[in-house]
C-alpha cells in the first residue's frame, strides 16, 4: 500500500514548495529563518472549497519552546504527539482549534554534516514533513557567498517513488515513540 495517494502527494508538494520558497526568499534577503511549524488536516467532508487545512503553530508558543535548551527534542516530540491518536496534545489541538492533524511540517535552518569530518557542516534549509506512517526530510542547500550574502536553492519535491525509497531506508532507524502526554 503506498504511503501517499497522488492527490495528497500533490497537495504536500505545493505546500512544501510554498513554505520552502518563502523561507528561501528570506534567506536571499539576508534574513535568518526562525523555526516554524504547521499542522495539516484534511478538510471536513462538507468543505468543498479546500482539500486540506493548514494552521501555523502559534509564534509565542514556538518562541517559548525554542528558548529552551532541549528545544529541538521538544519541538520534534510536540509534532509527533500532534499526530498520535488520543495523545493529550492531539486532544488539545482538536478542542482548541478544531483540527485533527494528519501531517505536520517544520521549516528551519540547520547544518548538514559533510562526509569527511575535516570540513565544516554546510548550512541548509530543512522542510520536515511527518505523518503517522512516515517522516520525509527535504533539504535545500544554502550557499554562503564570498561577500557574506547567502542564497538558498529550493530543490523539487521528491516524487512518490523517491519518497517510498527513502522510507525503506529510514526503516533501519526506528524513531522513539514516547509522547509528552
């Protein structure tokens, strides 16, 4: 059974491109990109105008979360819990915002290690899409120019076969399934 149907892949592709292009524009303009997270929920059956609803996680909540020493772990756990059926986080999101997330998306700057340990890690923009049954990291390299400016190249969203292949490789690395509850 495929991880994504074609329609969902198409929607995630366009969401990915929109978020990555916005972040790349900020990088190209000399700004840094603060981490942002989004909850993606299928539209209600009676909502014929939309196929998915996207809600950005509150900026104050993100700032408070990212101000902690274990910010990356807490953000990852929050986004995992948002997808976990019956978790307190998911119940809170449903009660407060009327969403039942099927996907989460996190956009943030990061550094990719190089193959050799002698070279400094390379800056990159990460768009991380999570679902209950898969995790898809999409990296966009950030070039640091000699004059100090930075530029970010947005790569295309992976096709369905590439996503399936990546998930097969990632199965060798089990993810922690603990929740914040």
